[in-house]
């Protein structure tokens, strides 16, 4: 059984030869740069250049050499976008910080000292109070891709890896608005001024479709899965009511899934952090095959409950170790115990791809990461 | 429905303009400003309880807090000289290295809506800045620190050590919040309070404020 067959078997809710493993590749299953340096040190690799995959999160593309050492089944290729002209995109620095403004006009800042990420700092329409003022916003144009740029994906395909595209246009239907208006404004607008939000989400849907069309035009036939992000959960509930998610965001997700699946034979993942138990039926109904990151420490996200209620209908991709507590701050023995316990819960009957709950951050001790990996290796066979 | 009840209902519904108009009308009709303020604070208390109980979500709480803020703009000038109008001061900021402010902003709004004067130091706040604010506000008894990241949690402990070294630690009760923060963490670093959400933070701030009175 090769990696693709293994993952596809798990996604069809059957038990493969072993649990598929994704570390370092899938959406939010990646490594931050300083953690990756620890991993390179651990393996004695000295000649690798770090390649940043996502600027805000400071995660890297892990090399095939590292991913093979970790026996990972998944690969995310480096797509080569052709950037259309954009009035906002810019990078600069001052004495204290680095700044980057993206094509949505969202300004990110990373202090030069003691900082690990670029965080949202400013947005274009934060002071806008009307539809008329909103019209100042210049929509980004979905990127196209270098024609014929198929070699990397073809190689992964031929080698039998499962491939996941982790590039996305903007963020999700709930989470792109904050990049333009700021969080507080967007969340208030959803209730008080839906007439400003709905056309934005509808336009986002059309642009996302165009973006996937552009990807499939170049890489079609070589992609096994796509991943859309839309963080619906906080630590204790959904950000907005399940009713609002059902009425405003899920119809867009459903239409996007239908479009993607009408164009390519792929599996689709929704990355949605936090306590999302209340809307998992809606995520399934929207056509998603995979749920990530399965934040087991959030309210109502107990692994036994998730597996029992939804294990036959959606694949849990993540949920392998709590990255908010155990992985960075536990002892190696606590990491081993939790990894084993979660495998025992999630693995039976397939529908599980082992990964950490979110990217592995810089503060994770290498001993803990390897304790998790070794426990996985000892317990991954069906 | 009395005018004050109408104001409360408008706050809960997040109707900022209505809140302002109703307050102006209530004052003209002779309502005592301090009673109006208390009605507004009680309304936000209800909003907080509903949020804690999972009956409403962040946007509902947010628009109510914004309506409260609009209302405060109108009522404050009428409260000059009222000794009960402000129950205390609350200094808040995200810990050095952490720029995530959604939670901190919600906490600031909810705490303000419970009658505090909020001194919001913003994001990525260094210990010196907190210490400066504590010294400049000797009547402030409660301080909130927010950390969203596991990687910035250690900086909260360093912050407390810096308060100790500067001799201001005993002046304020320190509460800590943010996604990865737990009661266990707060206890382990010797802080005074934990709140899992903005509504609980507002109740906690009142409780800690009372404890030092």
C-alpha cells in the first residue's frame, strides 16, 4: 500500500495497513521555522535552506528528506503563482518591527525582538461605516500559475504520495472579512449590517472558484485534496451563533465544494479551529470530507464523543496531540500517554489521519515531538 | 416600560443610536443620571450572563458593548461629581511579544461596561509600560494581562517578576486570560485571577476590585 492508497483508504472510512501520517505538510499541520531548525539538528541535517510557506504563521516547507525520515504520507507542493498587480502589497521595516501588507490590504507586523509571528496590525476598511465607503476596497485578483509547472506534483504523484494544496484565496467566508474591516467591526456587521457582509461573501465565493479553476488548469489530475480554512470556533464555543454560520457561511462553503468537485476528483478539507461540535453536521452537509485540526481540548470536542457521533461521516485529520498544553509543556511520558490514548480512540474503522492539533510551534521540545512520533510508530499498525 | 428599561433593552439589542436618544430623553424627563448608569450596567450584566451561559455569542456581546460605549458618551457629562459613577480603574494590555487583541478588546469593553475606567495599553506591552501605568494610577487595583500564544505565556510570569522588582506588585490584583491560559497556569505563576471569557473577566475584575477595597 503506498501513501496515497493509505490516505484514500482512511478517507473512505476503512482501515489501511497503518494509520496515515501527516506532519509538516497539510494545512496547519506544518512546522514553524525555529521548530524546524530543531528537527534539522535532530537529524544532523546541516545543508538545508529554510523556505517560508506562510509569512504570518512563519511556517516552512519541510523538505522531502525530513518528511521521508518521519515516514509522512502527505506532500504539499510549492505552487508557482503569477502575482497580478495589486495596490496594497508591500514589505518594509523600521527599527522595531518588520511590516508586510498583503493583497487584501491587511497589514501584519512582527516585532524584531522576542516575536515569532507576523500578526494582524491594520486593515483597509477599519474606519468604514457604509456600503459607499466599502467601495474603496480594491479586490485582489486570483493568481494564475505558471503553465506547464507540473514536475513537482507529477513526481509526488509518481512516487505514490498523497498531495494536498494548502494555498488559498484569502481566508474563509467568516474569516476574510476581518482582514478587511478588523475583527470587531466585521463581527458586529454580521449582526447589525448583513447587507454589507453578504455581497462580500458572495464575491469571495466567485473569486475562490476562479482561483481553483486557475490551479486545476495547470495542476489538474495530480491533486488529491484541497484545503479551505474558516475558523469558526473559540476555545469554548463558536465565534458566532451556529444559526448565523448555517445561514450565512455554510451556503457559500456548500457551493464552493460543489464547484471544486465538479471540476476535479479531489477530497476537500475544512480547517476550522476551536469548539465546532455544534456545526460538524453542517460541515458534513456542505460536502467536506475532512475536518482539521480537531481541537480536542476545546469545549464539547471530546475525542470519544466526536468519533462516536461523526466518525463514520467525516475524516478527522489532526487531533493526535494537544498542542496548547501537552506537546509544548507536558513531559515526554505525558506526550506518549496522550498520543496512545488518542490513537486508540480515533483509529478504529479508519477515518483518521494522524497529525498534531495545528502547526508545531517553536516552543515544542524536540524530545516531546519525538516521543509523539515514536508512540505513533509503535501504535500505527492496524 | 420605563425609560431606563427601554435603555436597557436597547443596550441588549445593540442599538447604539437608540441608547443615546433614550438617555437624552430620560435626562430631560428628570431621571437621575446615576440611576440611568446603573440601569445600563445592569443591562450589560445580563448580556454577560447570557454569554457565559452560551445563549449569545461574541457578535451579540460586541454590539451590546458598543451600544453601552455610545451610551456612556452621553451619560458621562451628567455624572461629573458623582462619587459612585466609577467603581475602579482597570489597566489592560497584551503581554510583550503578543499582538493578538480581539480577546483583550472584548475584555476591555465588558469591564468598562461594568463601571470601570479602563486604561487600555494596547498590544505587545512591555513590563516598563505596565509599571509606569500602575505608578501613574495609584488608585488602580486591578490589572489584566492577555496572552493568546503558548509561546508568550512565559512572558506573563516575567511580567509579574518585573512588577515585584519595581515594588508595585502588591498595589494591583493581576488577572490573566487568553486561549491557552488555565486556572492551573495562573496559580502556578502566582497571579490573582483567571477568566475564560470576557464576561467572566468583567465579574472577576469586580470581585478583585472589591477584595482590595
